[in-house]
C-alpha cells in the first residue's frame, strides 16, 4: 500500500469514527448500536465465556497468546529492585498480571482492573495464596478509572481496548493515572501484513473460531462478535495517532505473527 493509500484509509476510518460519535452510535461487531448500550452488550459476551476464556484463548491462537503476552511483559521490563505499581486493565483472569509479578521484584504490586465481575472472580481464584496481597482485583470502567493521578508506574491492556466504547476516554485515563516516566503497553489484534495470509486468516476467524466457541462454551455468537470487533478496530497508524492525542510520546507499534497482533507502546513524559 502506498503512503497516499494508507493516509486515505486512515482518513476514512477517522471520519467513520467521528460520524459514529456525532450520531451517538458505535459498532458492536458488525452492528451499529447506541453508544451507551455497547458496554452492556460487551459485558454479556464476557459473562458468557468467563470460565472458559483462557482455554478458548489457547484453542483459538494455538497457544500463541501466551507468547504475545510474554513479549509484552518482556518489553515492560518491570523493576526487580524497587516498588513497582502496575495497572492491568481488562485483565480479569490475571493472565498478564501474574506474568508481571513473576518478572518483577518482591515489592511489586499489580492492580487487576476489569468491568466484568465474572472475569475478576476467575482471577481471584487463580491468584490464590501464590500471589496473595501482591494482586488486587478491582471492578470498574476503563473510561473512568477510580484511581488518583500519577498512581502507577505502568499500564497494560491485552486484547481489551477494542471492547471499550470510548477508546479516546480510556487512553486519556491511562495517561492520567500513570506517573511521569510511566509506560503504556497495549496488545491488540490487527490485520495481517503478509500477502495472501489475510484471506486464510479471515476464513479461519469467521468459520472456525465461532465453531470452537460453540463446542467449548456453548456460545458461538460471542466469538463471532469478537472476530467482527477485530475488523472494526482502527488501523495501527490511526490507533497510534489516538495514543499520541491522549498525551503519550515515543509512540510505536510492532507487528507480531505476520501482523495479526500489534504491540503498541507509549510513554508519559
């Protein structure tokens, strides 16, 4: 794709998002819904699949989600020598939080934040005595974080930002609660950048993943939504612009596994 084509695509996506905001609507997969209704619909999706969420991640990605999350925590480089206060958003089951605690020093603490109580219940059970008081589980909305300014050394969100109705509000809140020098890291699905791979990926996503969801959780529709939501997420360039507009600097995005996942990074300077 030429630079001109890339810019044109980003402009169309930007205009589409602006149109949705001005009309009070947003997307829920391929459906257009009132902006204020999306969060409830997303909650229903994750309430339905909470107990099998991590198993489904393994099956859908052939275990690759573990490597992607490992890469994010490796990029984070949590300190081992001093207190480290970390916020993991949309991470109810603790998958990323526990990785951070394993890599950080004994003075580290992670706040696991999620809007869905069913996901948080799974995370609390998994934390058990191994992580104890080093992990705190808090229910709430990423668009309105219940924490003071400059509370955290780092903020992560893995495969959750696309489910937030007002992404710009969530990014602004991430910037607000980070300390100066703090880092924002976001793992999110993207479109493959290898010619021909996108066709195979689409066929797998729309035909295989909902069937796996049906077999494992009894819920095909939730996984059909998750696939559709990936296609509606802003392009990497546009999302990078949104991160910068929230106040972050040194913003980058790195493709993984042929571009089906991107690791987005920004710093509060």
